[in-house]
């Protein structure tokens, strides 16, 4: 399909600013609808395997669904074969706004399957996949990449190759293939800016988003046309609305959406671990309860158990009764101080002696910060 990238951006994607990223087994329909409620302008599907999707009806049924409210939507496939990518894309081209080629997945499964960031040096193959799809699809083709560490020139040439092949929109994660897990570290916003400056197609920046204030800062520093969140939005699906809802409220909303649009139960439970990530260390028995949950009723019971443990309905006052007993830092002190004057958890803040920054209480949605993230 030959379409002007900026017409596609403006009229099909509606000039999005805040984007929910593609995430393996995580960005399913109920979660996308949840983030849309909290101001996500554009959502990606989970990364789907093009070969399985095109050849296995059960895989398609289990791994992808959408609805009228789920728009605009980009469906992402991983692939190392032009025919497979085209076949999969043909099956969804009328159910989405665009199809995306994943060129950024750094996980071990991507290495074993030879796709994602592990084919980023095979430019002829990548170009063939994009050109073949562009010639035969009625929906635009987009890509999501990682950068080459300490090699801005190569990142620029890589992105230009993708544009020349027919890519209409580029998502740029400002980390390299090797920046993952404990080695994640900060994303390289200056390199995203350089890549953007050498392209004539829209660019979505990805990386270093922990709080709402980071969103506009990222766009400012990278000159990107939009900003994408992945890990942070899993912990706080309301990120784009500049809010920190109670974890039990968000979990309840998500579970209700899952009842309308069923997904794999293990995926639902995985979302609960993300949402309740700071509460679970406080409540080890309830962590065990979540681990052993088998039904939606079990999850409803878990939500109520967490709420009961941390919420005092008689005076509308939040008190983490187990906080001081069960969460200890290396120096033997609690990482949170309860403000006796506060009557809502959102007003409970700890002022660090060395900084003016505030720490949110653990029962509200907030980002997960990896150890050594800022080092």
C-alpha cells in the first residue's frame, strides 16, 4: 500500500501523543481497553508469531481479539520470513489500522526463534519483509526497533533503510539489544533525536518513562511525534492520565474487562503481579493466595483481601498495618513514613532527607524502578 505517512498519522491514527506499547502476552484486548480509558491514544497488540498466526487457527483465537472500541490499533508480528509476515498480516488487515514488524524484542525466545532484535543486522531480509507486505497489503506497515549502542550513524542508516523499504511509522526504543534485565540502564534519548532528524516519517520514542512528567520531557528531548510506554504502564495503566489509582480499583476494572473479553487466566494473573508489585512484599500470605489462584472468583477474593489489609472503612483512613513490620531496608528502617494527618493514601508522602522527591505509598499504582536503573 502506498500512502503518505503523515496522512496515515493524522487521519488514520488521529495524531496520537501517548502510545501503549506491544508487550509479549500482556497488551491483550482488556488491557488495551483499560489504558484507553486512561488516555492512551494508540495501542499495539501483543507481539504475535507470524508463522503460528498464519497457520494455526487455535493460536489466532487464543492470542488475538479486538472490538469496535479498540481503535486505532497496530497489530505487531515477529517474523524472519516475508511470506509468513504477509500471510499473517492479510488475516488482520481489516481489523486494525496498521501492521508492525517487531525488530526490537531482546528476549531469549527471540534469539531461539531468530526474530526481533536478533535480525537487526540482516537488512536485506528486513527490507524484503517490508517491501513484500507493502506491495500486497491495503494497510500500512510500521516497524519498532532498538538502536545500535554507541553507533548513532548505524542507527540512522538502519532507520533510513526501513523508511526506504516502505515503513510508514517507526517506533524507536532508545536501548540496544544488550540492554535488558539487570543491564537495562537508561535509554538514549539523544540518539532517538538524531534518528528522528534524519527521517521523513513519524517517530514514536520509547524508553525512560517512569512518571507522567517524563512523557512531555521525552517528546521535548527527542523531537519525537509521540511517546510510548511499556513496563511502566503495566504497573500503572493510568499513567497517561497523570493519576495513581488504588491498586485494587485498577485490578477490579481490569478483571471486569476480562469477563467481557476473556483471555488466558495466566495472563490475567501476570497483570495482577505487575499491578500489586509493591503490596505483595507486605502481604506474603496474599502473595501465596495470588500464586494459587485458579478462577476469577479467586482473584476477586484476592483483591478484597488486599483492600481489607490496607484499608480502614470506619474512618476512610488508609493504614498499611503490616508495613512497618514486614518491609525493612538494609538499615532496618521502613522505606515509607505514614503521615498521621493524611486521610487518603494519595496524600501519604515520605520526604527524603537528601532530596525533595516524594515516594508514593505502595497501595497506589506506580512504576517499578529496576536496581541500578539510574547508574
